[in-house]
């Protein structure tokens, strides 16, 4: 079976040349200081140019000066025959070239401030999403009240949005009559929230005004019970994209208008009378605060609104013949004799995937129950931008990355070739070491946590090649130093040069050939790749290079490809199915030598493009590289079992050929780890303490869920998530 190469490959569509994917460290160009200095008159040796130096000094020798010799070992070989060179004064010496200033942009901490508490924040997926949302909203601040809307030039748009919201509330019969506040009832507050919806190009496409309840005033057990509401995760979404390209399916995005207003409340809730609603005639002189309005349906802002909407949607779809599973509760599937349709739900966004007739039927089914907006082919979802091409689908976050540059004043930085500063074997010189005793913690105004959260969201969605660098820097959130901030700036500089990079999911053959669900064609349609010939390996016959159309605009895309060795037979690329799950696992032994911790990393691909990956520090102290590899393999196996369950459910429900009947191949480079998996027991006193995680891995292999195989270290993709790699890898 075909597996990827050492690293992701990058395709330059403009020059039709292939560049090897970026690693995560290496040498970088020498640049100026971190903080821009004020413009000053040109100086010579510390004095203004043109002034006279009463004490001439010798010229300092430069590193590239040919007169520099090795004074410790003066041999004839290193002493050039230049003869006697007379010393000159500074006035007679040639003038020096002016030093470039402002090579790196300075940070104005007054406008770019930290909004998170370093001592109380837990860095996880929720934190990354919150940072990403804050970043997107801070790009162009929305009005916070009706008064602010009235003072803006676009007030007519906001006025129409407010009226549309009031009409929707009336149409959905959200409000009951205005009544006096019942005894023992504490009504919740309300406010107006304004937002502008944007497309994948960051263009405003719609003005939205929402009357929301102030859910923080709700009382648990009285005003609400359960609040959890599932949403589709980005890993499932990436798999569905790979399913679209492998089975030649259609993809459409629809939006539910005022989705939360369709939910039925499970408790009795009263809300303060919003501005704009009149009091009853019998109110007399009593104040407005003496009245409340009962909510008949869920409203934005209530703690249970999301759950009520999901329950309403789920009950309707299941009643119409759609099925879902506890593993992926936001994926609803319906099959017919001629095809199937998948509804992937992310709050009020409906991604409909399937064969053409069933997709149209599903759209009509949703429109008959809910007010829907047809947004056409999916081009923007979960913060990801999708570009549909004749050769495949590219997902990226170029617009989000540009917003990051503006948010942190990094839009004028100079690019570098790798996202990491080179590490040192000397622990005292490692740039990723914890704060030294003589170092100062960054000022509270430096947005270190905000930058980590924004980068973490990017690494989780479309940029796996910065995962390791972000993980290293996220360890120092409570006490970051200037060294760590320089590491963050290095990631931004790398992103500056690779802003258009993303994940590319290629079609296995031209869409005009074959039918949905058929085996891939045993040939490659080179016309789809700009008419350029495709190189095949001399020994395996597999395609080594893949190019994209010459008229595309995105210059760089991730494309994993590669080879494996050992006892594994290599399947020719053109015959390898594009829907098989393949995994790679790796450990970086003592990646954190300051605390004796190692690094775990894994990546799973379908059709040679990544759908799931992770880079994380191990919670246990590994006593050997074998121990660290078993821990890393354990994390990969856990993810593999979950992926197999989701893929198996979706494909079997859709009536597609199963790809999980055979064990999933996970490639490792540690021979001792693989040997122990094959033998089925742990040998020797040196490894008996690693039993718990090992036996889980071995059990899954004995159940034919996984198959651990060996791959050469220089060919393993997972190195990207555990090691500092040079830029030529």
C-alpha cells in the first residue's frame, strides 16, 4: 500500500516546480533588532558623520576580511601573501554602508494588548477557538449598542437588520404577553448584539442584529438543566472533504435563518421587557422594571438555546429517515436506491454532501421545515476557506492569517524559511528553555497568550507544519521571556512567506471518468494537471510528483507523498486506493530535557493528505527511547480507533465499500517497539514498567484493528511533529 514520504511536499503552481516541504527549524537570515529604533543622523563609530575624530582608532576586522588569520595556528596555508598594508585614519578610510533599520516591525503594546490572564488560562482547543474568534472580531469592531449603530455611516443597514430581527421574533412567536413579574421569579436581562457576516474573502455579505438574553443571570436547576450541544469537529469535516474527492460527490452549504428561535424551551423563563415593546395599557404609573415577558421559544443567549436547537433539528431529521451515531452526532445520513446524502451540522450551517439527486431532495426537505439560505458550493466553513478545482479541493486560512498579522502588528515582518529557531544541545543555550533566574518576564501588555491561542487554532486546522513550534512555546505561558516572544515572531515570519499554504485533497482521476463508489482508474489523467507529464518511480511505477493546474492562484499546497521500506510491499501509486486510512507515529525522546519529558506526535492521512494530527508533550517521564515510542504509539492508536469508528459508520451507512475491514497501518521507526508488538510480550526488566500502554496497543493489534509496521526514520512524516528539522527536509 502506498504511504507518504518523509514530509509534506509543496507545489509551486506558478513555476510548475516542486519544492520539498518546510521543516521546523534551521538557519535563518540575519536580521536587525527586535525593536525598531528612532530615526537618527548617520553616525561613524559612535559620532555624527562629518565631525572630526581627534583620536583615530584602528578599523575593526570583519568576519569576511581576507586579512583575518588564525592566530592560534599560524601556518603558511592560512597567511595570505598580501604584503604590508598601511594603516589609515578614519577620515581616509572608505565610508561604511548605512545599516538597514526597522528590519523587524516594533510592537505597540498600547494598541496590541494582552486580554488573557497568564496565571489562570488553560491552553486547550476551547482557548484556541476563543482567541481565533476574538482575533476575527477585533479586525473591524462591531457596534455595541443601538446608539453606536445610529452614529455610523452604515446605520441604514443596521436599521434594516434590527427590523428583520423583530419580524423574525414575531414570526416565530418567541414572546408571550407582557405581564407583571410573578412572585419568586427573577427575569433574565437582554441586550442587542450586532455582527456583520463575511465570506471567505473577508467581504461583508450580511448585517445581523440579534436580541439576546443575558444567560449569565440564569439560575441552574431553575432556569435551565442540560446545556451541552454537539457541533461538528474539524477532523470530521476534513474527512468529509476527503470523501468528496475520493467518491466524486457534490457539496453544498445552507444556512438556517434564526436557527435558535426554532427550539422549544424545557423550563419556564421570564425576561425583562426589551426596548421597543410597549407595556400593557393597565400598567398605569408602574415602572417598566415591574413587568416581564414570558419566552415561548428559545432565544439567543440562553444557556440551553444551543441544545434546544440541536434537539429540534435532530428530531426532525431522524423523523424523516436520517440516521446518526453517538460518535458523530452532528452527521446525519440518509440512503436511497440511487445514492445517499450526508448533512454535517455546525450550529446553523448545514453542509450537504452526496449524490446530486439526494442532495437536492435533502435541501428541499430542510426548506420545508426551516427558513433556509442556499449559499451554493461550500467555500467557507469552520473558519476554513475551500477552493474547488478541477484537480481537487484546497483548504487554507489565508484570510485568517492576514488578520493575525494585522492584530499583532506583524504585517511588515520579513519571511524566514522555517517556523523554529534552531535548538542547541547545550541546555543553557536552548532558546526554548524555561525562564532563567536573571531573565525578566514579559510585560503584561505583551499579547503572548493571545498569539499562542491564534497560532494554535491555525495549527489545528490547516497548518500542521507549525504544530511542534507552537507546542514548544505554549509551555511557557505563565512566565514567557523575550526569547519565547522571539520564537513567536519567528513563526509569524514563516507564515508571512507561506501565507497561501494549505491542505490539498486531490481527485484520484478526472471527475468525468467512472461513477461514485467505483475503484480508482488504473491510470492518471495528466491533462487534469496542466498537461504536464507525471514522473513515475523507476522501480515501483508510482507517481512521485503531482502538480496542480497552471492557472491556479495559490502557490503552495501541502501534498504528502513518499516511500516506505522494510518488509512492507509497495503498491504502485496509480493503483493505490485513495480512501485508505494510514497513520504515522513518532516520539522525540527528551524533547523537553529540562523536565525529562518526551514529545508525542502522529498524523493520519487519507488519499495521501492529512486529516488528523497532533504534537504534544508526554505526561509521563519516559526512561528510554523505546518507552517514549510506546507512549507515542499509544496516543496514535487511540486516535486511530476513533477514526476507524467514524469512517466505518459513515461509509457503511452510505453503502460504500468498507475501508476498515483490514487493519489500519501505523508506521513506526523504533525496531524494539515494533518487535515487542509482534512478539506479544515484554521482555526483560528494562521494559516491564511500561505494561499498561503497551498492552492496549498490543490488544488492538491482536484484534486486527491496527498493524504496526516499520519505516525508515528519514522517510517518516511524523518527524514533523516531534523534532526540529532543517529547512531542506
